């Protein structure tokens, strides 16, 4: 049975090979340090969908309570969409600030 290779030994071997070839090893990307792009995308999709679903549920509940079925459902669905977009933009701003800070820290 073959055992799993030791990752530390493989990295050391790769580093020695790069030195022999005269190249620097590739720099580690910021993706491994934080969230991957796929995780960020799913987070934003979930935030948008949650806003729409909550708005729709609240609108449907109010319509069922007062017997005015499509009015509040449509209004609160749009409010939920707007809230989801606002939350997504806030997340994008937050991640942008973190990326700028990380880039600034790397330069210093």
C-alpha cells in the first residue's frame, strides 16, 4: 500500500526545484487566506433570495390578514428585493475594504 505523500516535503522539494530552475515559487493568492470567489457569490445570492422571500412572506401575511391578496404581496416583494440588493452592496463594500487593506498591508 502506498502512503500519502507528506505535503511539507513536497513543498520543500518544489522550492528546491524552483531554485535550481532559477525561478521564484508563485506567490500565494489572497483567495486561500479568506473566502473563495464562489463562497462570496453564494453569500450574495443567499442574501438577495432571503430578502425577497422575507418580503414576500410578510406581504402575503398582511394580504391574508386583510383580504387584499395581490397588493401587499407585490409591494413587500419589491421592498424585499430592495433590501436584498442593499445587503449585497454592503457585503461587496465590506469585502472591497478588506481586499484594499490586505493589499496595503502587503505593500508595507
